[in-house]
C-alpha cells in the first residue's frame, strides 16, 4: 500500500496530468501518451536523406592502404611507414544520380592519436570528375578529432550545379598518422527538406489518427509493418500526400537555412498551429497551386544565433506545449522523431549543458517540468545531458532516430509477457550471465536490436536483452512481437535506469527518486522485466540511498546491475542484490572470453561464483556470444544462465526469497539501519548483524518471540529462519527449537528441532524453513528456543507464500512420458505407457525443516473405477529413497478436467541432499500436471 500511494503521488505531480490532443490520450499514470489506432491502410513513404558508400565496397577505389575489419565493421586504413603519403585512400564513386543544389558531403574517419602535434592528417574533397573541378575541399588536422580509435564524421558543404555529372568523394592521406575510413557519402539538402516536410505532415495527421508509415532502415523497409500486421500502400510520389490531406493542413512555418536551429522552433510552432514545416526552397511550391498553403510564420532573418531561437521558443511557445516531455533534437536530424514531437505538441530544443549560456536556458525549461517528466531524443554530450536532467528528477528516453513512434504508440497495448522459467538447483558452480546493452534506446529497439534479434542462431545462448519499460507506452506492439518470438533462452531486462535513462545518484530529492523507482517498478512489472541495469556515468556504481530506494520501492525486481565493474555484490536493505558488472562493455568474442576467464580466477569450487558480462551491441553480434560460450563448453564448472535465473540463484545463495512476489514479510532479528525488529528476546544481544546467544553469557530460553502479527494472508505460508553456528565440532547437540505458534488459539502450527550436524559449515548463514497453515486475523508468533549448547546468530525470519515453484512443462524438470500442452505436461493411455511424467529438479538447497509439496493436477474423467491414476512422491536422489509418497485415486478428484491440489508433507533433515518432486503416470487416465509448489 505504501508503494501504491507513493506512485499515485508521483503521477499527480505532473502538470497537465490528463492532457488530450484530439486522439492523443495521456492518463496521469502514463509516462508517455497513447495515440489512436493506425489507419486501416497506411501510406508507406521512403524518406531517404543520404547516399552512402562503404570504404571497402566496389564503388570506392584506392591508391594506397589496405582493407581491415574490426567489431564487424569493414574499413580502409593507411599506416605510417607502410603506405605511401600523398595518395588517395578513397576516390569515386563517380555518382551521377546526386540531386542538384546544396549538398553536404560526409567522411567517417578514424585517427590513432589525436593528442600529439597538430599535424595535417588528411585532405577531404568533393570532385566533379565530369567537369574536372574540385567543388569543395578541407584539410583535417589531428586535434580536430575528439578522440582516438573511433570514427568521427567530417562534413563539406558544396553545390552540385549540373545534373548527371560524375561526382567523387575523395580522401587524400598525408602520412602523419594512421587513418581509417569507414564510409563516404552525401546528404542533399533537397532530401533533408523533403524529410522534414513529410515527417511534419505525418505528425500533424497522427494527432487524429496515424496514417503515414516511414519505411525502415537496417531492420528492413517493411519489417515492422509486416511483423505488426499493419496494412500499407506504397506512395510513389510523396507530394501526392499534400493533395490527399490538404484539408487538414493549416499552413506552413518556414525555417531559416542560415540558422539551422529554427527547424526545431518551426517544428514546435507548426505543431501548435496545425501546420507543417517548410524549407525556404519549398516555399514557392507550397504556396502555389495546387497546394496554396498560407504561411503561418516565416522565421527567415529573425535570428542570428541558436540561443536567440530557443529564448524565443521559451518566451512565446513553451507555455503552450506539454511540460511532461521535452524533445532534444540536433537540427541536422531530418525527419525521424519530429513527427512524434509534433503529434504530442512538445517543445523541440538542442541545448548543450557544457556551454554555460545554453545550460542556463536549458535549466529554465527543466525547472518548469514536474519531477518524473521525460526528455526524449538525445544530447550533444551523453554524460552531461543525462546528469543535468537527473538533477531535476527527469529521465532521458533516447529516441532521436526513431522512425515510427506515432504509428507504434497506437498499436495494441496488450503484451503477452512470458513467465519466469523454473530455477535450476543452486550448486557450487561458476554462473555466467550475458547481457546485451543499450535497450533503453527506442530507435535501437526499432532498428539495430531487430537486426540482432533476427540472427539465425538466436536461442543458442541464454541472454538478458535490455529493453526500455517505456515501450509499454511508445511501442507496445513492438514489445509484444519480441515476446511472441522469444526463445526459452531470451529474457528481457530493463535498460538504464528504469522507465528512462537517468543517473539516480544525482537525484537530490529522495522523495522524487523513490517515486521514480516506484513508477519504474510498475512499468517493469507490467513489461515482465525482473532485472534492472542502473547507470551512473559509463563506469559508476550506485549510492547507498539509491540501492535502498530500489530495495524498498521496486519489490518486483530480482536484482540490479551497475556499471562500476569488478563483479562485487551488495545486498541493499537485506532485500535487493546488486552486482557491479564484471565486464561493462565487451567488444568482441575474445574480450568476452577474457573477461570470464579473469573473473573466474581464484575460484576454489567451495561456493558458487557469479559473473555478469555485458556486451556492446554496436561492436558485437549474436555470434560473438555463441563463440564466447562455446569456448567453455565441456567445462562443467561453468553454467551459462538467463539473467533472471542468475539473480534467482544469487538470491538463494544470499538467503533472499527466490521469487520476490512470494515475499510477505521480512522480520529482522535485531534493529538495523533499514528496519526495526518486531521481536522480543529473553536472552542474547544484538551482534554480528543479527541476534546472538552463546553458552558463556546465556542460559536456555527464547532468543526470539513475537510479534503476534495479524495481517498475513490466510492459507499455507512458509517461515524461513536464517541462522549460523560458531562450530560444527563436538557432539550432535540439539541447539535450537524453531516453531510457529498461533497465539489466538495457543496452538503450535509447526515445530522443528535443529541439531548441530544439520548445519553445512561453521560461521555461514543457512536457511531453515517451517511450513504452516494460517487462519486470517489470528496472532502469529515466530519463536526460537535456545538450548545453551552452542553459539548461534539469527539474522532474520522471512515469511513467504512458497519457497519454490516448478512449472511442469519447464526445462528444469524432466519427463519420461508425456508432452507439453497449453497449460502443463500431459500423459494419456492412448499415447503413453506408465512412467514418470515428471521428475527432478534435483534441488540440493532445500532448507532443513518441515515442508509441504503441492502438486496441481487434473484428470480427464473422475467417474467409473477408482484406480490409482498417479503416484506422487518426494524423492531423495542422494540416498535413492522416497521421503513421502501418495497414490492418487481417480475419485479423489472432485471434478473432471479441473485442476486440484494434492499435498505431501515431508521433512528434509539432511542438508545438501538432492530432492525430486515426482509424478508417476499409471496409464489409467489422461493426467495433466500444471506445477509443483514447495512450502
């Protein structure tokens, strides 16, 4: 109830909490709005804005250098002392189809050192081969690169005066530094102008109903339209759309070529005034027949600096746009997210927090935005941008190159989340979890992610795919598609750092942080995300208050990862495990292998080790993960697991509930910084992170009693005591008696005598469980009676609805007969002989104590003879003996074809023995098993 109320409070913080623009609905509970269902048939348009040529492709030629490949990217390299200086490392492609007019040529270049003397490194030019004329040229110096070893885009503006001339984009290497080139190309201004125009129209129409679909990129032109079953018709002439929708266009807002940021201002104004943006070169066409569009506002000549542009936006239009979202777009981005900004009537800016004047203006916008708002798009600099909005309680949703959010936002919000699979038994193994980064980025989910997802080998490797919880609002159909096509080895986890990318360490208001975490937990829970990646810069850990906030306000999560590195594990508030990634950004198969090997160093096999490896999706592909995992095939010490399973195992090892959803209460044995103890004590003291008693200071008596709790739900519950002993040496004395007592009736509901040899090791916490049936409203007491025979420490008592659950069709349990059906595992006399339709999971970590195993079964017909149709047992695979068994007769089922629970009581008295929960099919009736739950 506390989390529900704090989440409600967060929603009510929003300024325009229930805004609506025509068919754009925005409930207070949603971070982003919902658009209406897309048109039955969408107009599919191609908004290509550039011509690009790979440096190693057949269209680009070379006088010196050699081809190379790294991170699955091909490029051309010239090296000092090897290649000839003054020669062209790229010339061609003799393109004759480049549109006339103003163009911007681009060259993606890398240098190996950008800090030595500022030598001339390369000359780039645009050459008209037909006219034998250089149209533009520029010499690049070493210090113009922002960093070494990564590609940077350099541009040249030129005018292509004559149609059909053969153009070259050349790079001349000057021999002073290693230089690599990945691609060259050109962006015609006319194509960018058209992309801005038609994307603006797309956003205007989406206010009432999305009707335009932009063809995709690397994922395939029609990939999403086909995958989401969207009907579309290709538009042969994009200008025909202006005629088709002329009655809905109020006019044009003209931007200024000389001040590029006026495009963002024009986008904002057009959104508010029911118009579309127009480049100066298009004004004459748009204001003439057949369009006859009026000019709503002409921004040409009004400004001389970008700062003036955004000051004007702040002073005249900010109050009219939503404050729940601020969109950040570089004015060079033509099309893409601009339709979404228009549809939701958001202000569009491009302000750099590293520049003092721009930062001051940015803060003016942020100060007007309620905590919990969203900054969409991207930043001139990632770290400073994300930090700045974090300081205001605002998160970033990366989305600047998203093509179709107006369409995706209107797709069905039904997401068929797949359940968490059965956990494998915990052993002393090296558990490895692979994570693919960058899923917080919506355009990545639309483009690059889909390309990785379509790998033919996907499903080979257990992999945590990071995604954005905001997909529930922005692209629910895409999220559902990924779930529908996921394999058993694919699991989705939250990208940084919840519903949006933020640095939680920089949230100065703890209440706002708690509210953000609670809202993120709501989104993550509905999106089926059980693990969250938390970022504070590219290599930062999380502050204690942040970890505690996730422990208290994100109860659905299994755990967290952080970017700090090193693999260290912290348990926040004794509830939430968090691990520093062992590898924060692996960039190749060999680096992934090396990271795993290094993290395994020194492992002695006496306890499990947990290794988390995150891969960089821009430098690795799925096959790199396959190669890395295959390197360890045959070494039984390594177990590669899904990220949710990984954290379940980590939780089990650390004495936390394996499934947080089963947690009812955590009762600390002593007062802590994060919780007050509800227990009373007849002896002992607070010491060593628990309540301690020893033979020299204490007599026999109750170490714990109370708290007479009445609020727990009715039904079968489990109380788990976390205890450690000082020494296993000596006699096998009785050291404690644990019990659960109903104080209302005075009845002991469950009791267990604990002996010294039931501990597996000295000085290590171990769980001991009692199953009991609770009557609603009765006062419950959890007691530990000390027998004065050993020094003991009790950490806590945890109350859960179960301690383990196994779906019958899951991969952890085995089957000798039968087959998977829609809701379980089924065997039938017509298809099967008698045999075990369910066995396993060989769990060696069932706590010592009394337990109940609930088997949920159904029979096809409960009438007629009363034969035994199934035999249930709890089987100790270590000793080869059944601990408990029961024959189930046909007429014990109350009805045909309806699930019914049958219970076996059993006591696990020897730690470490591997237990199975078995169902033997007797070949008398069709039996379906749903699941087995252990209490």
